[in-house]
C-alpha cells in the first residue's frame, strides 16, 4: 500500500509535536514537511521546518493544521491552489472565517473538528440526543477545563457540544450562546447555553454538559488523559479524507453516527 505524504502545520506547538511522534508510529504515513510561522534553523525529525508556502506543501497529499485561524486560512489558500486535502484542528474561528473555510471546501476536501477524539464526538452526539429528547423546561450549560497555556475560550470542543445541543433543538448555535465565563467556581443555567472555562495547570481536557429542570440534573462528561488521543484521531481523519471529494466534513461523517 502506498504511503500517504503528510505535512504538519504548527510543528512546534503542543499538537504539532504530538503529531510528529504519532505519525512515526503509523506505517500509513510518510512525513514530508513541517511548517511554522517563523523560520526555524534546527531540523525536527530530520526535516527542516519551513514557512507556509507552495514549496512547503508541493509534495504532500494531506496537511494537518493545528495553528491559529489566520494561519489556517493562509494554509487553505495554498492547499486550494495545489489541490491538497486539509484536516483542521484549529479552533477560535469567527463567522467570517467559517464562511471562508466553506468556500475553500468547494475546491478541496476539508475535515474540520474542534476535537478529534472519538469519545468527544460521541459526547456531542449524545448531547444532541438528550437535547432533542428533553422538553424546553430543561436548561443546559457547558463546563470545560484546559491547561493554562490555552488562550481561546470557550474551547472549540465546548462549542462543538453547544452545537450538539442546538442541533437537538433544530436551532442555530449562534442564537443560543449565552454568557461566557472564565475561571468561575459556579455559573448559572439560563434559557441560552452558558459556558464556563477553567484554565489551570497542564490539564489536557475535561468537558461536561449539564441539563436541568430544577428537579433533576443530567450530566454527560468526557476527560482526556493523553494528547495522543487527538493526534491519532487527526491521522485517522487524514487517512479517511484521502478518498473524499471536495467538501466540508466532520468527525461525525467519519464515524458515521446515525442521524
């Protein structure tokens, strides 16, 4: 079987480093290039990192991107010119940027997920089922914890879970987002979805969805212990994307959860 030529964007980041380690263990991949937003003199895994460019990605089949929203759009522009596939793990996009990603997906296959974990994507699906099953007396809120280095909040995963709740009610998440708290010990339920984000230590990721009607509380949660969980998911997504036509895909498409 022919190996898939792989490029990793944001190679010095936490996920970039983990992806390099995980890709070495997967026989399906051949790591051909690494990129960063600054010039790096030293080689990593025998490869000298480059800036994002046509040259950096010309030999690749698929690019895995865990960077920043602006960087992701730069990568998508190059990838669309080269007709390369892209797996996006970056979070924190605004509505305009999300629309730009959709435009690029008409030219190339893109899989975008706020979280590459099977368990988290199952949690999103379960959140949708619960939201659909419970009546409007049940209010919902989302709690998440990440390491102190994470800048954006709520996390991309928390917003994914919010989308699960919104989808269950056949509503747009943007119309259901309530207050966004940071490092609060307690936070209230609301008619909209309130979020509370904790940033401390080196925690990889904890997420919790709660539904309550004032008489009972239903809790769905997920805790990650190993960052390889996400890199393995991104590599699985890359392999799956190889057979796909242009379009915007999610981990739910990969996992084929029933509607």
